[in-house]
C-alpha cells in the first residue's frame, strides 16, 4: 500500500463518513515538494487502529472507523544515530576498599517520591474497551482468557529482564472518539461508571493497576477529566490521554490526526498532582499517546511534578524497523520523562510483518518502562 493511499472508502461509507477529497489532496502534492515530504512524515507513523466507539447502554450508537496508512521508510540520512541517549560514564577503577556507589536517578524531572512505580518496575498493560472486540485485547477476549494471556506476557517480560519487576495493568478507553457529532457536537462518547467498575474488578484479580484513557474528540480535558476524579482518587488508578483524537480547528476523529499542547498536558498533571496531595496518594502516572511530530506541541514546556510520572508513549504500528524509527523520531528526540512502547497483536503483523519480542524492545535506548499491548 502506498503511503499516500487515502482512507478506505468502503469502511468509512459503511458508517456514514466521507473520505478525504482526492482532488484537493492531489493538487496539494502536485504543487509542493515540501508538502510531499511533510505528508510522508505524517504518515510515517500513523496508527489509527480500527478504533471503535461503543456505548455501554446504546449499542445502536456504536461506530467503527479506521485510518489505514502504510508509513514511509525510516529516515536513513542521518550519519549519527539519534536513538542513543548519551550518559557520562566513569572509567576510573575504584579502590578495592571503596564501597559501591548507590544507583543514581538518571531520568528527567524530580526523583521519584515514596510509592512511585517508575523506574522501579516495568508496567505491562492490556489496552482496549471491554465493550468492544475491535478496540484492543482488553475487550477482544472473555475476561478469564484475557487475564490468562496477560499472565503469559508478564512471564515473557520477566524472563527477558529478570532485574526489573513487571507490574500488570489494564488500560481502558473510558471516553471514546466518535465519527459523528453526538450530544453537544463533541464527537465523543462517555462510558458508564459501571464499565469502569468492571475493569477495576478484573484488575483486582491480578493486583493490576488501571489506566483510564480519554479520547476527547472536540471536547477538552477540563471538560472530561473532573468526572473521573472519583476513580482517580483510588491509589491504583491512573490516567491516559490520546492526542490522536484531540480534535482542534473543527477536525473529525478518524479523518485527521489531533494534537495536545504542553498546556493540555500541564492541566492533566496539575489535576493529578492535586488529587495526589489531597488524598495522600503515591505518585500518579500519566500516559500520553504519540506517533507523529505534530501530535504534541511545545514539549519543552511540559511541567514535571513530583506527584506525577509522565510517560510519552510510542503508539505507532508497523514492521519492527519502522517502529524503532518512530520511537527515535518522536519519543527519543523530544524527551519528557519516561518512555512507553506499544505492540499491536494484529496491525503489527500486517503485510507479512511480525511482532517485536521483549528482547528486541529492550534494546531500545532508553528502555521503555511502559509496555502496552493492543
């Protein structure tokens, strides 16, 4: 599939969506070589993964759409690899009587407070919506089978890195983007509290932590996050925000890729920090999805707070070489604090490709401390 193939008309028309205007897009490409380069970069990590929004009470409102894109080939023009994080290493040989120095904290931002999960553990999360079989592994299988498979992945990662304990997690989409306006023209659908409580019960069976993931559509984080406070006040519940579906300038989910600015992320971390301090909780985790340059703007202005640990999460799918390149381009080049890496059970195996193994992912630098399977 060419990197410039438009949206799948058949899939979109099924749900009343229109494909991108071919004429305007072709005119754009014809008259600007710079635009071609930009389009290749934009599609180089596209990961809209047949995401489907489900209502817990109104199945008729369910909508599925996908934005397939075969990414461009990795950039091979650089003479020095950009996926290597430099560190100062002492070559001096200590005296025989010298005591070993304590391990130092080498990540950006403040040192972890007591009770912090990172960097002491690696989080392994199953992602999706329990009401949908097309949004990820979390809802694709019955709960018992899903949890058993999660156990297998935890064992695989424990074997690959026996020095870093694995913390299982369930990452549930609780506000889903929609391809139609819906109530208030927000292009999003909120899941019920009952759905969230069901995920908490599944997590309890494995001592897993829980992430509540938000796709705001044309809504905003200040509109969506306060209603989740009752759950975020629990010590084992954390937050994820998906820039792909944060639509500004009248965008429609599934037709274009959205974005978050540092100001959006700072709002989320401030809210989490306030909850943590008010309820005397261990630090919260914030997962920020990213797979293109424009999805996160002004990353240098993201405020790091002791009460919140920020994970910039590589959310792109494709063959291993492309996934490594996407990680280098959009995560390593603009470091925030901790890093994450996503594996797609289905989309990563398209076009005769394969899944990356834990051993391969552990060769990335820096090593991701948040691993998500969809």
